[in-house]
C-alpha cells in the first residue's frame, strides 16, 4: 500500500474509534515515507488522543524538524509539552508530603506549561493550587483569574476562587 492508502485506512479506523489500529496505519505510512511531516503530525495527534504522550511528542518533534514552517506543528508540540509538564507537576504536588526536595519545582513546571500553552486551563488551576500551598495566595488568585477568563461559566472555578480568597483572608490575619 502507498502512504496515502495507509492514511486513508487510519482515518477509517478513527471513524470506527479504533485508535490502536489507526496508529498502526499511521506508523506503516511513516515507514513508507519517513520524511512526511504531515503524517507524523497526524500520527502524533492520534497518539495523544490515545493517552500516549511519549510517542505523541516523538512524532510531533519529528514533524517540526521536517517542516518547521507550519505553525500548527509547533503549537501541537507545545501543547503536548505543556501536558507533560502539568502531569509532572501534579505528581510532585500529590507526593508533596513525602519529603519533596524543592517545593517550588511544581510552580516552575506549571509556569513553563502556561508559557507553552496559554490556553491550558489545567495548568492554571494546578498553578493556583501550587501557589496556595506555598502561601502565595495573591499569585494563586491571579492564576485562577486567568483560567476563569478562559472558562467564565465554570462554577467549580468560581468556588475555588472563593476558597482561595478565604485562605488569603486567614493568612492575612
């Protein structure tokens, strides 16, 4: 089969929600035409939808390396990198009671995630929580204001804002 045939087959698999088979088709297309940035990009998206960030980033990096002129490739790569940073920061925050060496590391990771993907709401929420844990409530509120501007109708975010404001008031007393 030609690379185009494999890509068509991959999309048929995606329409059937058979993402594992779609990935195999994309990988076959890449084997036939390893220099095709578009196929790498599409394969990366499918890996990401399947929760395989490691492989998604591998193919996104390849797509950017092959054709750095397409902004969608770069934006996709940045989005994936931000997801990875948020995941790492969440792990550090959840393991916080187990003797974290650098309590500011999650904040650093989350700030980098926000820079890479300013539309990543999870990054802002986790950044707010990380700041709050460090008793940096003003920064927590600022981070939460950013995500509320992205999701103005989210009642959970508004409740979190009220909780952070209460924490700030208690801290100020």
